C-alpha cells in the first residue's frame, strides 16, 4: 500500500507533468501565433470595428487542470469609441493597443476583480479587421475586407481594376436626345395641368365665382390639349360648386321648415296656456260652489281632470318645441361643418398640388441637364479617351474623417480602415496644353 506522502509525491509529479505539457503547448502555440502575426502585421494597433476573439483560462492547482471561463469567452467588436464590454470587467479601452496589451489588461483586471493570487491567462486574436474602402476611378467602388499585407495594387484589383469607359455611339445618343425631349414635353404639359388645377383650387378656397387661369393657359389655342385641360377644370369647378349649393340649399330649406314648426308650436303653447287659464278659473268657481254644497264633488273632479290633461298637452308641446330647436341647431351646425370640411379638403388638395408642381419642375430641370449632357457626349468622347490613357494616382486617407489624404505608390501597404481614392493624373496633360496654347511657336 502507498503511504500518504507517496500519494502526495505522485500527485505532484502528475501535476508537474501536466503543467509542463500545457506550458510546452502554450509556448509552441504562442510562438506559432507570434510567427503568424510577424508574417502578417507586427505593429497592428486595434482600431474601431475590429472583431476580436477572447479566450480566458485559469490554472486550478487543486485539480491540476485548466478551467475555461466560458461566460467571458467569445468575440467582441470594438466600438467607435475604441472600447469593448466584457462581462465582469465592463467597458475597457483597447484603441491603439496591441493584442498582447489587451490580453495582459484583461488578466490584470480579472485578478483585481476576483482576488485571485494568479491572474487568469487571456488570449486575444483578431478575427476580422476594419473594412477597407476604395473609391474613385475604379470599376466597382465599394468596401472590402482587409487582410494583412494588402497593397494598393491588390486593393484596386479587388475593386475591379481601372474603370472602363464606353463612348456613346451616334445612334444611341440620338435616341437618348429624343427620349429626353419627349420627357420634357410631357413634363411641360403636366405643369400646365397642375397650374390649371391650382387656379381652380384657389378659386374654390376663396369662394370665387370664376377661375382666374394663368395667362399661358388662357392664351392656348382652341382644340389644343391645354384648352381641353382648362375646360375640364371649369367643368369640375362648376360641378363642385353646384353640389355645394344644393347641399347648402337643402340645409336652408330644412332650417326654414324647423323654424315654421317652432313658430306653430309656440302658437299652440300660447293657445294652450289660455285654455288652461280658463279651465283653472272655472275650476276655482266650481270649487267655491262645491264648498257651499251647491254642486257635487264629481263636477269638480271632472274639471280637475280636464285641467290636468290640458297641462299635460302643454308639456308635450314644450318637448316638441325643444326637439325642433335642437334639430334646427344641428342643421345650422351641419351647414357650417359642410363649409369647413370643404375648405379643409380644398386646402389639402392645393398643398398636394403645390408639392407636385415643385417636384415636376425639379424633374424637368434634371432632364434638361441630361439632354444637354447627351448632346455634348459625342464631342467629349475624344477627351474621355485621352483621360483613359492618363496614369493613375493613389491617395490614402487614414485616421477617419479627420485624417488627411496622402499620395502613395501602388506598392504601398494599406492599413485597416484606410480610404483609398484612385484618381486620374491629368495635371501633366493640362500643364502641357496650357504651355502649348501660351507658346505660339509650338502650334506652328
């Protein structure tokens, strides 16, 4: 049987063997990572939008094993502020630091938070670099995924190479001009139609009896499309005015009927008051006779019933009068609401028409510019060919929006987040052309 001390010695030997094996693997892995990092980019400092993979392990001496901190392991993206947020640690700044710096920082922070005697081992690896942007005289300007060692020439190749221009043929250019001219004519007619509609809506909004059309619409010849548009707007104006007039007339007629009904009810109530007064006087006289035993009580009771019926009839007349007055008030309010709704509807239509007019004018201006460009494209084809023969310049902006553009050769290596702008080097050609025009001896 093994003694307790022997068991302890065997456990220490096994632990030492495991630790030596792990350290050997870790050192070999670190050396491999260092060789790969040296081969790719030894001086890369972390920038915003960098995606990093973090792996944290802890040596547990009691079990002789390494324990993974799975709750903290994972991939993290650096924010625009240059920070990442790790559970337990919280937000920490990693901008312009290397992966080794971040690894040591994570271990130290965890040691402070947990109170461990030995800091956990953290491994940080860049999984994805910030995007690279290529613009300018390339076939497909866009953003591309960065890889270490990427040169300007390779980035231009990723963007499809130098842009390929196509000179327009005469037949295609003529077709473009015809298409643009037809589009402009259509927009001009649409503007006339919108102007006529606006004039009609303004007349409705101001309660005018006629429409004041713009002079260019009034001057349109008979039988033309513009004249037909004007006639159509007049018909719509008259139809809407007639519909409004009929609705208001119906409301006015209803008001007249209700007022007459109220007057009749008032007359009935006055007559009823007189009859009630007569009956009450007669009842008072009969009551005196009943008290003196000249008349019987039945006569008094019969007359009291008659007075009660008359008073009940008066109450019915009062209720009917109140109902008629209420309906009259509703009819007057409906007439006012009808006018208000009409004003609101016309105002909304006028606003939409104004917006459509401005939009059509903008489209017309754009189409006119396109027509001018199409007309000048043939004469520019030769200059375009000359530009295509010019060499390219490469300008790199580094450091975000606040960075400055610097001209670099095509063999220069790029960094994550760089903006590569490819330009035509036409300065030499322009200088030569200006010197040629200034020196008359060169043109002879």
